[in-house]
């Protein structure tokens, strides 16, 4: 088995009740399409309201991946290439998958927007302004949307996947 440095953070947005199988299949397909090794995945990132989704929890436990969650307030501060008006209207966030993946790569574990702004100003080593302005965009796979129909007793659902790299150059 080949070893890969775990530098990829997978941002996930999903409908409530989306199964582990659907999420896992979407991640596998994205990795295959973009020639990325699943062994390089460091973990999963999403909005805090999805932190109790059974499909996400089962996947993270099964793959031994950490699950990082971020508040809507923090996710809304991240500039993304593909904001969604539909998601914004339904949950008040213009991006979940892309914004969460980016947040995870810069170890953005803050509880409030005020803390985020404070860190942005005070901790130049994080180079957050560079991430926000796009001069060093860690996003390597823009959001990809997958839908699955229920099949013979299994749960279906929809999932959005985006991948960012924490690897520094």
C-alpha cells in the first residue's frame, strides 16, 4: 500500500439523511476524476449544522478521518468561486463545501467572526488575507454535485464535494 501525505480536505455539503454510501461514492468519483489519491485525504469539513449527520459520522469513523465543522458566520467570510444562491436562501450560507474545505486547510477553528477578523489582522503567518483574496487559493477541486436515488432499502440523497490542499509550496 502506497503512503501519501494527508493534505487534502474534503468539503461536504449534503441533504439531511444522505447516506454514507452516497457521500463516499461522490468522494471516490471526484478523486478519480481529478487524479487524486484517497489516501491523501486528511479529513472532512462541513457546516456545523451537519456535524450530526449519520452518513458523515459513519464515513469519518469508518475511514478514521476527523470531521471539522464551521459556523455559517465563518463560512460566509470565505470567498469562493462558485457561491450558491439556492443554498444561501435555504440555510443562509453562500457556500458549504468550498468554504469549509478552504477553512480546514488553514486550520481555521474559530467560533466567531470577530475572532476570525482578529486572527486575520494579528496572525500574519496564517496568510488569511491571501487566501481570501485568491492569491493563494487552496481549492483544487471546485464544488461537484452528486445526486442519488434510493435503491432497494438504501438511503439516497445529494452531496456537494469540493477539495482543498493544505500542502504548502
